[in-house]
C-alpha cells in the first residue's frame, strides 16, 4: 500500500518527537537524582543561590553571543540540504570564528560588570569575585552554542542525543560530590566544571564531522555579517527572556526571601522540563523542516498543524498524570521543604497546554527570517509575565505566580495566533481545535481532583482521568500514523525468521 503524504508527515513528526522525548525522559530521570541530592544538601536557599547565578550568567551569555547558536543553524542547514560540501565547510569556519570572538567579548564584559552584577542580583554581601570566577562560563557557552549549531545544521541527531544525556550525567557526577563536601562554597566551581564538560563533549563530536581549521581570514568575519544581523533579534529576545527571569527572581528575593526564589525556580523549571519531553524535538527536527517550506503559506500551515496535533496529543496525558502525582513527585524529587510550591505548579500546568499549541506557531517568524516579528512577540510575552508576577505575588504568593504564568500563556497564545494569521496566512486546522476540546476537560477535571481530601477518591479518579486522556491520544495517533503497523511488521518478521 502506498503511503500518503499525510501519513508520512504524521509518522515523521511522531517518530522524532518520540526520539527526543525519550532522550529528555532519560535526562529527567538523571536530573531527578541530581536535584534530589542537591536539594537535600543545599536546601531551598542553596537552590535559590544557584538560580540567581544561573539567571545572571544566562543573561550575559544571551547578551553577547549574537544569536549564533540559532541563526547559524539556518545557514548551515540550507547548505546541507543543497549538498554543497565546500559551502558547508566555509560556513562552519565562519561560525567558529564568530563564536570565538563573542566568547572573548562575553568573558571581558562579565569581568568588567562583576561589581554591578553583584549589586543588582543580590543586594546583600559582595559577590564580585564570584562573577569574575564565573566569567569563563560565558565564553564557554558561546563556543558550545556555535558547535551545537553545526551539529543541528547537518542533522547529527544521534550525536545531539548522546551529548544531551552525557551532559546530565556529567552534571550529576561532578556537582553532587562538590556540594556534599563544600556546601554552598562549591556552587561557583561546580557551574564552571559543568560548562567545561559540556563544551568538551560537544566539540569532540563536532570536530569529528568538521575537523578544526586553524587558519583565520578576515573574510570569515565579513561573510558572517548577514548571519549576525539575523542573530541580533535572537540576542535581544534572549536578553528580554533572561532579563525577565532575572527581574522576577530578583523581585521575589527583595520582596520575600531567597527560599522563595528557590521554591519558584524549582516549581517553574520542573513544570517546564516535564513538558519539555515533548517539545525537545522542535529545534532539532521541526525548525529545519519548517524553514525549508517557508515560502509556501499552505505547506507551512500544514507542517505547523501536524506538529501541534502530535505535540498536544502526546503532552496532554502527561500533564494530567503530572498534576495528580505532584504531592508525591515534589517531595520525592526535591524534599518536603518544597511542598509549598505544589499549588503554583498545578495551576502552571494549564499554561503547558497552550504552550504545546503556540510553540510551533512561534517558529514561523524564525523560519521566514522575520526577526522583527520574532522579537516583537517575545517582547510582548516577557513584559506581560514580569508585570503579571509582580501584581499577583504580593496578593496570592506563589499560587499567584502560577496564575500569572497561565493567564499570560493564554494571552500570548491568542496574540501569536492572530499575528501569524494576519502576517503569514497561517490557519489553525479544525483538528487542532477538536483535540483541544477533547483534552482540555481532562486537565480541568484533574485540577479539580486536587481539592479532594479523601486519598482513595483522589487517586482513583485522578488515575482514571489520566488513563482516559491517554486512550484518546493513542486512538487518534494510531489512525494518523503507520508506526504501529511498522512495529508489528518488524516483530512478525523477526519471529518469522526465528
């Protein structure tokens, strides 16, 4: 039987979403062990300290890397699709030259601003030396980002998967012993060691594909100006995103305590990471495919809708189970000190439903090279989330943060939907709306179950809702793809040979 384009498209999306979702699942399992140990050793205050250092360093990195880690993917991918080996090597050489330049600039800027960063981030104590010692991390991240762009551009998916898993293993092996023996004093060395391990691992795989070329030509920098101009939007968007997180965490630190920052960070990252199991294939597989079809509005809409359908159907049952299991998961993954953030997380789950729908649409400006639109949409979200959290937290505490994240997520979804419709002619399919109407009620009912105090009723109804949501997704995906039939055929062939 001849496969239709429809079937091939859905099967491809499901295959690679499942692949990187599985990798993300392994990362989460390893991260569970690490977060549990770190939380037990350092507590919420130590977790908050790590969060403040990370958010500040990420802000500097996004401000100085010129967006090469994203803009270079598009350039390399186009040459790869054309099969132009010479052009690929020239672009890779150019990307590495610019990555090294931005790395040096980032290190110097971090050192120069170290005193100001200490005042802006903490407001207590003198952390100038800490930021000076962390300055190499900014440069390391720039080099790593450039090499990751090379691997993504030439579709080295297996290498990317291995790197991802090895990174979390390295973080576990290096950080936990340091925290155990030295406590909070090990935070800065641990962040430096983890960044270095990731860079060495990434360049090891990248250099196998494109061996390092030590020759330097001025033309390498000149040729990259078009890539840099495109990357400026990524830089500004990254500054806004990291800046928003920086402002939120600093606000919580000033108005409440470092423990509150740790609770917020743990709840936010755990929710985003869990849903990230499904979203992890967007940048490595979906973005290149969308970029290749960006000139045709109808084809782009089809690709986006298929990605939304598969992502939404996969993430919906996970979110139901996640909501129900949080009273057990949070103390298990962190410690009993983190239970106050559970209410915030259960509300934030609703934002993940809308994120599954809006994220593929948000890649349309990137695929079309429309950096201004991308920056505008990112700016709207970042401003809204900061304002919403600042208004909600003083009134309702951490629960208010969850409400703010969800409300802003819904508003952002509507803004992106209208903008992409008017700007690019994107049309959301009837199937996307149908699946949303089928799955969202399960999420709402799961949240209502969290108010049930009887343990037997709580777990019985909650598990039943999760299984029902899962069965709906399975039935729809089986009709849309041939992966189930292919799996059965492989099994039958194997047993037939035996």
